[in-house]
C-alpha cells in the first residue's frame, strides 16, 4: 500500500470531509484549517486526506474536489473558503500540478483553485469532526452535503464506499 497525504480546501470543511470519507482508498480525513505562506498565511477551512494511491488516483481526488465545491467562483468568502489543493513538498507539487491539469477538464468553466504549499494545519474541535456521519439528517447536511454525495453516486459510483 502506498499512502499519501494531500490537502483540499474550497467550501465548508464539513462538506469536504463527507465527500472524501465516502471514497474507496481514502484511509483518513482530518478536518480543520490549513494555512500556507505569504498572502495565503491565514487559515482557511480544509481537510487533509490520507489515501492509498493504488486504490484511488490523485487525479480522481482532485477531479472530485473540483466538482464538489464552487471551484470556478471567486465569491466573497474565499478567505474562509480558499479553493486550493495543498501539497507538502516540491515532489508532491509536481504530481499535483500534473493531476490537476488532467482533472480540470471535467469542469465547464476555468477553475480558480490554487495549488499551494501546506504550511500549518489545525484540527477542528472533536464535536465537529465526522459531522455528516454523526448527523446525516441535520438540515445543514440534507441541504448542502447530501446533494454532493448524490452527485458522487451518479458520477463516481466505482470510487464510493457502499
């Protein structure tokens, strides 16, 4: 097994967490905030995904990420919800850039999603972790998360846990 870690941010980390928890080959999803450097040094809602690259490709993970948040919208909440794929080192950056160039063709519009260095991560409070799994019938989950999971069932059924 070849386990790798990658960061994703773009929308509410509760939504992002649920999306990646649903995938075969994802072994862990840590929900919280990621900070980069320079103009992106502030924390933004995100997850760190640990995955088995032999079970699910980086390209597939990035494609799913791009399709499950407003990856082409420069809305006013981009400080809190930075659209990004976070890499850990230069070797990983190259792999992310390559996979991103292949994955973005799934979109109708050009993504604003950035590929940036993950400098720091702060895990969310325990009570908010596994948000969808612990309260799938909550109004927030039904309104925002369930539709994303429905889209995954239609488009990525082979990549989903039952």
